[in-house]
DNA sequence: GTCTATACCTAGATAGAC
DNA sequence: GTCTATCTAGGTATAGAC
C-alpha cells in the first residue's frame, strides 16, 4: 500500500556504495537547482561527485532512475509532512498547501518533477510506471483523508472525494507550471487563497 | 494585443515554400500523434515530407520554432472557438471545456504542448518567451471575459477575475497532465463536472 | 528562396579491463 | 566500484548546388 510514495529502503549496497549514492542524489538536486534540468547531464553530475560517467551510472543504471529515486524520496517526505500536519489539526487544504510551499523552497525540485513527469508521459519511458502509480497513490491518499474528514463531520460530502483528489492534484501541477514561468507566485499561499476565494474552505474546514 | 495567440501571417515566403511549411506542420502533428514526442525527430520529420534534415530546418530554423508554430496556430483557433462559443450564449466554463475537449481529440497536441512547455521553463530555451507571453495572454483573455460577464450581470464578482483566470489555466494544465497518464478521463466533461460539483457554476452562469 | 551533403558536437549508454 | 574506449542518436552549422 502506497509502495511508490513510501521510502524504499536500499538493501543490496555496500556502505561505500550507499554513501556514494547519497552523495550523488544530493548533488543532482543541487545541480538541477543551479544549472537547470538541462544542465544536469551525466557528465556534469559525474564531475561534481568526482566520478567518470560510467562510474556514476553504475549506481543507478540510467539517468531516469536516478531522478526517480530523488522524487521517490520527496514523495516519502511529503507524505510524512502531510499526515503530520493533519495530525496537528490543520485542514487538508492547509496541509496540502504546506507541502507545496515546502517544495517550492527546494530549488530544482519542482522543475525536476514537472520535466520528468512530462517526459515520462510516453508509455515507453523508463519512469512511466512510476508516475502512473504515483498519481494513483497521491489521489488515493487525499481521497482517504477527505473521507476520514467527512466521517468525522469536519467536512461536507457535497463534493465526491475522488473528484476533490483529482482537482487537488491538477491544481498543484497546474500552479507549478505557471509558477515556473512566473516565479513571483507563492504557490502555497495562492492555493489557500484560491480555495478560500472559491468557497472551498467552507467545504473543507 | 494578444499577438501571441492570434495567427501570425507568414509574409516572406514563396507559394512553394508556404505549401511546404504547411505540409511540414501537418506532418509533424501527425508524427507526434503516431510516434510520440520523442519520435518526432528532425530525421523522422524530414523523411516523412521527403526532405533532408537541413532541408526541413531551412523552413523553421530549429525544431522548437517548428513546434511553437504549431502551438501558435492552435492558440489562434482556440481563441476563435472560445469567443464564438461565448457569442453563441455558452457560459465561460462551457466554452473553456469545449476547447479542452476539442484539443483532447487531436492526438499529439496535448503531448506536444505539455512537453514543450516544460522544456521551455528553462529561461534559456528558445520557446521560453513564447510561453511566458502565452500564459499572460490566455489569462488576460479569460480575465477579460469574466469581467465582461460580471458587468452584464451574468456572473458574480465574488472571485477576483485574475484568480479565476489563474485557476482555469492551472486546472486545464493539471488535468491534461493526469489525462496523459490515464487517458480514460474526458477532460472537458471532467472540468464541467468539477466546476459544477464545486458550486462554481453558481458563480459562473 | 529552396534544398543537399558533409561534418561536428553533445549526450546517453555499453563492453570489457582493472 | 570504477575506469577507458567506443557506439549511437539527435540537433545544428557550413558550404554550396539549383
């Protein structure tokens, strides 16, 4: 359950290899932030961690798998943060907006996610299945939280939970796209204001 | 005004060149639909229209400019269809959903748009400015239509027109993303249902 | 203006040695 | 686990033919 979102513990790696993997993942994110997605080439990544191109690929096989691993970890962290915010009494909108805001503050992450997702829309792409699973699981997670809130009387059921999950994800992805072309937007704040303006707060709090 | 969205008439081309340009644009869209965005390489496109790689590039300079030209034409057609639907008495939601549905029925177009937009999020990308302008103009167009509807008493002003424009575009982009991974969704229908479920129809009709 | 051939560069991936 | 060398694919610039 939620296998794609929750952390996948690396098992078959020596301590040295595991450490190098960590270093590569952190460096990759930093390079995407600094040089952009296009600048995050195998060569640049390899140089940054002091490896040859082949040396770097040894740890992940392909560039896509490396990137997917970064996103998998973000998913796991986001899930923890989302559920923690809810546990602290925040509304679903607030918890969701918090995740968005947090990610927007990690330069490169939004770009990495959006770019890779669109490339992976091709069914033959190595990361296609990851995104198919991820979308399904993210929607299911939100839908479940909505149902729980409805059951506890914290939310009306005038909107079908599946639809609400779909719209949450669509808004998140869509706001990120516009944000990438006009970074003045505070996505988290924006999504909260939008829901408030659209009277969704009445439904959701 | 709306220079990016409205059709740009080609001026400095002979009849022969103009015809070839048309053939290339139509073929490119067909190839994206059949082979996917990744399959739409310069070589494949050139083969399909019976030109050498350089011969094809002669007409557009770069691959990106070719793709942008396709999107520009779609924008122009969409704008016409959108305003025509409004003129026929449809609501903004209906007119907007109609455009979405129409585009979803042109295989390859959604993929072309989404892929190119994300690649162009890099400020150095050749198509970056096109998308910056496009987002601005699409929002402005929607915002203007909303204001007009408010002025005529066909819509409440409880939601700021700018915010409504932002959410329309975000929903559109976001739904397209999920649609690409789960094409069972009828985007146009979905967006109408969503707005209805979210009680936006009360605001918008 | 339309188009070809060639040559070049970058990027990702693979084979096989150490 | 890491390297060197090599392969492939894709995009583009140049020179020049018609």
